[in-house]
C-alpha cells in the first residue's frame, strides 16, 4: 500500500495510531481490548471526523483490528 497508494497508507497509519492511543488510555488488558472492538468500529467515523480526518474508503474494522493487534502486542510484551 505504501508504494501504490502513499496517501492511503499515510491515512491508514494516522487512523490506526489514533485508535491505538484510545486503546492505550482505556485498555490495560487483552480482554478489554477485545471488548472494545465493535464499539470502536462503530465510533471510528465520528472519531476521525472530530480530528479532521477521513476514512477515505478504509474499512473501519481493518483499522480497529490493526490498532487492537498493536495494543495486544504491547500488553503481551509487558507480561
């Protein structure tokens, strides 16, 4: 994606970062990360809009899943 759609890649990285920051603030264990999935998928368009961002065709579930995977790896690294 970085090679074929650099703007889309940058947008994806920014959105994933936004969601992972939300997860860092709210989720201190794996279970809480997984519990927030549906809520964040539904909230992502509004969260992005509030920050002046657009999804630009990126599927909200893919963005949330990428952020959740990152947060889960962080939590597992601490264990």
